[in-house]
C-alpha cells in the first residue's frame, strides 16, 4: 500500500528507538531508563487520579504543573511549556523556532532525532564535527546560522559542556534561537536554566523520563523567554491542545514535590555510573567521561557490532549505532547493582573469548 503514501512519507528515514524485546532474565541497558522506580508520592498521585474524572478532558494548559515547574526552576509559569515527552516538545521547537532562513547547526554525533525532524519539517541544516575526543567545540559554531541546537550532556556520548561555554555561544549568536536539550543534565551536568534571565534567545528542554524515572508517563517541558514559549504554544494548539493526561500531570506534580527522593535516586545512578565505568576500564574498555545515566565505551580489540551481539547472546542488551565515527562504541545504560554485575561478567566472557 506504499503507493498511497505521500512523497514526504516515502522519503523519511524515521528515528529508531531502542528495542523492547521479550527475553527471559534480560538485563536491559539499551534505552536509558532509570534502574529505580518513580517517587512513591508520584505513584500515589497517579493512582488517585484514576477516578471518574478521567471521562473529562485534562487541563489543556497544564496550569498546576507549569506552576510547579516554574517554582522549582525559579521562573514564571508563562516561561514554561509542557508536552507529551521531550521528543514532542522538541518537535514543536523545530517547527516554531528552528526553521529559519539560514541552516540549523548541530553536532555530527548527537541525538539522532535531530536530523529526523529536519527531514520531516524540511529544515536546512549543517552538522559540525565533534573533536577527536568526541567533544563539542564552541569555536566551531562561530559561523552563520539560522539557529543552533545542542544536547548537553550530548547523546550518545554523555560528554557535557560547562555553563560558561554555553554562555559564550549565546553571546556570539544573540539574535538566533539557541536550544539546549538537557535530557540528562541531572546526572552531574551544569544546567543553563540560570542563563534564561539574561538571554531571551535561549530555550532549555528537559524531561521527567530519566532522572525522575517517569519514562512511561511521557512528560517533557521547555523553559525560556515568554516569547519563545508563546511560539511553542501556537504550534501545540495547532496540533494537539490536550497533550498531557490527568495521571501524567498529577504524577509529574507529585514528583517535583518529592525533592528528597529525586536527590537520592540521582545520586544512586551517579554512583552506579562510576562503578560501571571503573569495571569497564578494568576490562580494557575506553570510556568517555559521562555526566549522563549511561556511558559510551569501546574495546580496542573488538568491533562494536560483534560485542553487541555477544552480549545479547548472554541476555544483556546495550545500544549500538552503526554510524560513522561511533560504530565501535556501545552506549550502556547505568543499571541496578545486579545489572551492572551481570554486564561486567558477560563482557568479561566476551573479551576473553577473543
């Protein structure tokens, strides 16, 4: 039936999410999900929201959630936009802000949804190569641009830029939209939210899927100047006026209120990341410095695709990208303690087998 497709649909190469297989006793370290559950307060709020009110549409403005996020980040509610996961927020951002007369700039190795959205929305773009250490060099962005988007920490590398470098980028492009995707910032990165007050061209996108362990709830949001947020609202209300259901709004609000659980869970993930990194290095792996809930690693004596297959045969799932420059790397989510142990034991078998 592809003869009925539009030309746009035929030409698309969609984003491929990490697989969700059904394998017995699987150690699933391929989709950057949290090894810990959500806040108990969030779970209670979600359960309480499952009542007769589900027959009613949710608040299309997610007013209480935006108020909670604004208070948490030291902003005003009209500086907050929420959507059905940060991918939807990103999609609205590409339409509302990133389709300009000059090309959009982003790294050659980054979140692979960026080029997908460019194709979907017909956005001219150019990629800027990471350096040999897989780092973004702000100096490379001193060129003509319609807009700039960076994932910080970057994905899939996990490498982060300090806030001062993002400030320098903003100063060099004061009249262009600059979007920073901070999906993983809570695991040791330095958020640029404080720069919003002095940079009306800055939009920061975050998610509750990672550090708040709410990937199944689908809550993402953007923070920025009122003018930028209004552009996103215009796109949202031309596409889907009710993106977040009642349980999602209730659970997200309760999660924000449980700061103690948030801090303890992110600390546990960071501890697991350091333990996993040291274990990988002892097995001969090269591991990039990560401030995310995953690491990007390779073994100099083994191809990435072969290691991925060998680990899968041992019921350990990691993410492999068959792309230039990174084909030998594995992106490995920080799991629970027992999952880290299983990963390291399976990898030890793989590298010993030669």
